[in-house]
C-alpha cells in the first residue's frame, strides 16, 4: 500500500499530525476561512476523512475585518492527559512591520468537539506549538516576530513554560532556544523528546520555492542550546525544481505503533503555460499548499533523514502495521441543500454562516445580498476548495434583481484581491435581467460583456451557471433549462488564482483557489438569491 502525495490535495497547509492509539489526525491552517482549523483522520495514512472544523463559533475566533490570508496560521494539535490540545494564532496583519498576532489554546476530550472556549496565550509570534515533556511540564514553542526595521523580523524560536494549574504562560521563563540557519525565516517549530535528545523541527526560507525544513537538537531546553543537523536541510525542493512536489517543509513528525517514522509537511504542485520556461517562472500553484507525507529514517548519529533524499517522493510506502480503510476516490461534491447546516466542505469568510448571509435547508440555499466580493466585513459567499486541476462546477439560481447593484452567481475566488464570477444582475438600459462575467485583479475590475451582457428572458425563473476549470484556463457557461448549455466567450487565466501570482504584489498568498456561490447587494437592500443545488465534479485527481 502506498501513500500518494499530496495525500490531502488542495489548500491544506501547515499540517500538524499526531497519532492517538491506532488513529492519525491532521490539523491544517485555514487562515481567514471558517470553519477554522481543518481536521482529518486516518487509520493508514493513505486514506483521510474530513472531520468537523475545530473552531466553529465567533467566541473562539472573530476574524471579521481580517485582511485576506490573516486569521488562523499554523495550528498545532497535540494529545496529552486524556484530551486534545489545539494552539492557534489569529493574525491581523500580513503586510508591513507588524503582524498583530494573538495565540490561543482550546481543548477537547473528543477530536470532533465540542472544543472549549479559548485561553489567550500571548502575541510573541505566530506558528506556536505546545510541547508536553515526559516530566509533566509543558512549553509553548513559537516563532518570534521582531517588528524593528533594523532587525531581521524572524527572531529565532522562543520557548516559554506553560503552567497547567493556572492554564497560563510563565513569561519570566521565556528564552530563545535556536536562531535557525543562514536560510533565515525560521518558523513553524515543533519539539519532540526522542531518546536522550530534544529535537526541534522548524521551517525556513519562506513558504515559497526556497522553502525547507531544518532540524536541530539539544540535551536540554536551555537558551541557545540547540545545534543544527550537519546535513541540513532535512526536507526541501529548492534544489529539485523538476520534482512533482515543490515547496515542501513546515510540518510535524509522528511515530507508528511499530516504530516507523513519518513526516507530514506542506507541498505544492506548480504548472506552467506552454509559452513559459519550466523553471522561470517556477510555476503557478492554483491548488495552494497541500499536505504530503514522507517516510523518515534515522542514521547512526541519531539524525533524521527523508527516505529517498531530501526532495521527498510522490509515492511513499505506507506504515507496515496500517489497516487499509475506505475513503472517496476523489473529492467531488453534490449538494441539494436538504440539511439545515452546511456540510464539511463548505466554507465562509471570517465568520461562520449566519442569518445575515442567508439560510439553508429544504432543498435551497438562500443567500442575502451583502457587500462586494472585496468586502472584509459583510459578505454572503459560501465556497469550497479547488482540489483538482480539472473540474466542472455548476449550480441553479433563482434571482430577480431590480438594480445593477444586486448580483448573484458562481465564483472562482482566491481572495478579495483576485477573483472572477458569472452572475445574474439587472440592466437598466434594456430593463431586463442579464448574465455578466467579471474579474477582479488587484483592484482592477473588468466587466467582459458590458452592454452585450446576455439577456435572461422574462419567463425564465431560474438560470443554470457552470464553470469549466482546465488547469491553465477556465471558462463559464449558462443554460435556461439545465440541458442546453452555452459557453460564454471569455477565457480566463487560472494563474491569477494562484499563490504565486498573488505573492507578486501582496504578502497574504496562503489559501489556494475556491469555487462557490455568492450574492451581492451593494445598494443595501438585501436582495436574496436562491440556489437549488451545487455540483463539483473532478475530472483529474491525485
């Protein structure tokens, strides 16, 4: 049995993997998307099933107004004392000198929740993890952010003791235990006690093509006592530009019941246009940063190494003691909105789905028009991750706007800075509903059809909308009966929905592309749209 990487495709960055008994769990970053902290479980490391998100209410994290790709960075999942512990950050800024980061802790006896109300920890730096030492003491391990312009912003890895009796940190115990290597940008720390050493795994080089995972160790937790692995880096694709997986690093280590070792990390799969060179640009990652798992072996000096070399492998031997389980062959989704709650694959931005956005159940998802798709506060958008390079997604919408300021339809969305959609709106010149396609590219908004927007006949109650995504480009289609489809003559470049394109001009490039349903009414009258179903069908998958 083989692990096929990426083992969890689509936007699933910064995996924190643990084992409890015979079950493996992974927690992933969700940034400004709700439910916050994505969870999966597996019995064999090959097949992973989605669990309810850990943070499902505003009292645990309120991201309203957060900048795109702020919010939950690098959650840390651990298990000790008969319960799960989850540490996560809420990052308010992504550009500039400050991050305005607050770290929180929640716990639960069941991975499926409910999770507790949060305990505020500190704001020293993001990517915090909780280390449970074998003597019963606990420590917060975190990247340290230095906002001073005359210092390097990544100021090493800080260790602070956590008092279990008071459930508070002891700031007077804080010390830097490792400064990192010359690669800089040291972050994403996880600490392990193995035999006589404390091992520190940390990401370096930034979460781009220079990304790497480094390892240091010490016999104590004293300040600056950790020494780096002589053969560093432990994992990287910086020098393997033609490997199927890229950007690997930032993750966590786990031991199987039989004593094998594996490392889960983020990865990405770039593609190129036919007119582009293979290595410049390095590529466009529309699926965002995904999760890979590599096998680990230890040398005679007690240092870990990736089996097959530090570039990792696409196919990895599964644990010998794994019992094969069943999971879907792909991540296709069909939803007719019969339930009164959105399923695990649906996401909303910054706050949970609520009455201000709309309602669901009885075969309908009704969205109430709020702000534009650039709005960071009030937005009626439900969306799911792109998890394949090639897929079709479609919906049926009933919408009767009376102004061009009211719009509803199907969107391919990266963040408020880059997105497009096909939507129904009102044309006041022709006094009729029309279908338009528009794109937002860093504040430049383009309506493609303009005065030639497609007229919706008065006797048509519902409009069917579809997108066809084919790796490099994607298109939109419409139908008035659900059977005869018409392609809209607008071909859009998918690279605009990639981490790499956004990274060219904005510091928050962490989420990958989504496809979903949206309703906007910037006039402020809350015009409603009713969606009767949503279908996401993968044509190519891992």
